[in-house]
C-alpha cells in the first residue's frame, strides 16, 4: 500500500485542521497521513486520521527550548514524524547528524519516521548529487538501518514549491539509488499535484508521496490519494 503524507508546513491552526479532517476521508487502498503543525496535532488526532508531527527531538525531555519529544507525541496519539525536511536543513541548521539522531530516537519509541533527503539545483548541476544523497542516506542508515517504520522521502530541493517536478525517469533513478543504500520505502516529494501524481506514483521504486501545497486542500489531497490507490 502506498503512503501519501500531507505536510502542511506552517499552515492550519486547530480550527482549520478540524474543518479539513471532518471533510477528508482516506480512500481505500492507501495509507494517508496528515502532518499538521504541533499546535494542531490534538485536533487532527481526535478526528481519527493517522497523524504525524513535522519534527521530533532525540531526547525524551530536557532544556531544549522550542523542541518536542517522542514521548510527548505518543501521549497525544501521534503515530510518527517527518524529520530532516529541507526547510529545516536550510533555515534551522538541521544537519545529517541531527536528522539521524532524531530518526533513531523516534523509531526506538515506536514512532514511524519519514526522513527527508534531496539535492539542491546547484548540487545536481555540479555533479554532486550522488555524493550528497549518499551522505544524507548513509548517515541515517548507519544508525537506524532498514528498520520497520522508517521511510525516506526524496525531495529534490529545486522541486519543492516550484511547480517543477522531477521527471518520472529522474525519480525512478534516484529512488533506485536510495534503495541500494537503504532498503526502505521511498516517497517522492516536490510539487506533487493531482495531475502528475498517477504518473509519478506508478514508477518503479516510488512507494508514495510527501505532498506540500496540494495537501492543504481536501479535494486535491483526496485526488492524489486516489491516484495512489489505483
Ligand atoms: P510542495 O508539494 O508544495 O512542492 O512541497 C513539497 C514538500 O516540501 C513536502 O514536504
């Protein structure tokens, strides 16, 4: 079954979350996950949908202002977390090492994890893509291994929020490369929309999608989930 995760980023407080959740139902044959901001997690969990956080810290508790731990998420009924999103790496100093620490701590607590990797345009064009992806994936693989509950999201940075997707061939190629380093489900992310979802999701090695902008609207997120179910 394909995993379709909606990463809402910093959109939708509790009220809008309740509205979305009431209008959304997961199509049969797909594992649909909603990833709202931290403050909206209780509202989303109460709706009965499967809910992931957008980040999680490696410690159970401690002096880490602004962070949230795995036991706290579990107490709310949250099922998993995204870690290492490129926006966290780009704007908040997340590194391969911190991503790996977050991943392994979350898995040990029984949370599912979507760990994000992806190259920038500059890295792709200068021929460093394989090296960057290898480092990102192997740092996670070294500590977590191909553990149950772990998925990688391949999100080329140049495709996020740009309307530009990887071609099906590019996605197939990179997904195969990632799987050769760490044999877990690999999701594609970066401008996934209802009109390109089916083609991307039908590629070998594309085990689901991590959807940003198009996950904010019930109809478009439902359409993407339906494309995954066919
Ligand atoms: P978009 O689907 O808006 O390009 O965002 C992708 C993403 O970053 C999902 O995590």
